[in-house]
């Protein structure tokens, strides 16, 4: 794939997101809010307004899947397809296509839970399956980035640090739930990490076409997003574990 085509993919996703936001926040209509968003809470990376817009966009798909009897588990499994595509695209340096894969995987990850709640099919096994598949989806992207930066060991270390921090965030939540404690809130939830990675992947074709030397590896926006996750996810995980330690009965 040529750089113009990859750049076109990135521009297409930006146009799609802008159209959705314009439709959601357009004049003359009330902005819907969703209980799931209130439960999860927003962050300085991904605010509640953007999250509500995403849930609003998916409502027709939720109704369609519910009417067709589509299993939430099937949607969870299918979310691995665009995630694996994103990982492969990253490994080959096609960041615009990777952004589409990440975005589609994120939407399916939201859709499976929304369909489960809409059809009364929420269950502990389903939640476990969703959580496990989310970890594989993240691994696909970071594995692709690890391959892409194979000639730059410091960048590979950054990728591994981001992956480790991402998994620590998830572990802190699982540990809190196992102890029957309220999982501490903080930044770098999966939605935050995906938002950073999508933005980094979207901007990379722009910098690679006009700001970076052809044939070099850095992909600075993507590397910056990975670096932000490496730092913030690990700091957030430490803060979460400290909060858990303080609330755990002695």
C-alpha cells in the first residue's frame, strides 16, 4: 500500500468521527447520555461526551443485533478480527489502516456488552471471556509495534513497558473485584489507551509523508502515544494498587 492510500485511510476515519460527533451534538437535538458511561466515568483523555457519542452511534447496531439474536460472545470473538488486522498493519507500517482496525475492534468491544445488557444476557462467563479477549486484542497491536520497531531496541522497550502497564491496570481492577472492593478509578482504562493509540496511528501517516525522512522508522505520533501509555499506565497502576492497599481490611 502506498503512503497516499494509507493517508487516505486515516483521513477517512477522521471524517467519519467528525460526522458522528456533528450528528450527535447537532443543533436542535438533545444529547443522550447512557448509564454505562456514568458507571465507567470519563477521563481527561476520553471524556463522557465522546463516550456518550460512541454509545449513541452504536444504538442502531445494538437493536439490530438484539433483533437478529446475535450472541454477545460471538461479537466478543469477532472483535479479534479487526484487532489482528491492526496488529498486522502496524507491523507493516500501515498506521492509517491500523487505526481503522483498532477503532472497529473498540466498537465491537462496546457493542458486545451493550447487546448483552439489552437482551438480558449478561453473565460472569461472558464478562470473563470479554476481558480475556480484550487482552489478546491489545497484545496484537503491541506485538505488531514490537515488530515494526525491531531495528530500534529503545522503542521496543517502550512498547513492552506500555504493554506491561496496560496489563497491570486490568489486573488491579480484577484484584479489586476478587476482594469485593470497588475498583479504583483513574486514567488509562482500556478506552483511554485505545483513544491514544487510534489518535497516534491516525497522525502517523501525516508526519511520515511530510515531516519524517522516507525510509526511517520512528512514526513519532504512534511512538508518542505508546510512550504516554508506558508512563501513564504504570503510574496509574501504582496509584490504583496504593488505593487498594489502603482500603483493604487488615
